[in-house]
């Protein structure tokens, strides 16, 4: 989860850096939109990891 959080932070920094440098252009291009895909998948990965950890903890309580 820590690795995913660091990756999301780095993607966010890269996105805002690109927006800052290319803010004068009218068109951001496909690359800017494609940077959102890893961010969304990392967010989903963290969600499912937390869900799985909750399931494992509940199974440990049953024992």
C-alpha cells in the first residue's frame, strides 16, 4: 500500500509539472489523459488491498 501511495504521489507531481509547463498550449494531448489511468488503477488497487486485509483480519478473529 505504501508503494502504491508513493506511486500516486509521483504521478500527481508529474501531471501537475506537465500542466505547469504546457499550460499555454490549447491541447494537452493524449499523454495527459493517459496519465490518469495509472492513478485510477493504483487507487483501485489500494481499495481492494484494504478490503482483502479486512477479510483476512475477520477470518483471524473466527479462529
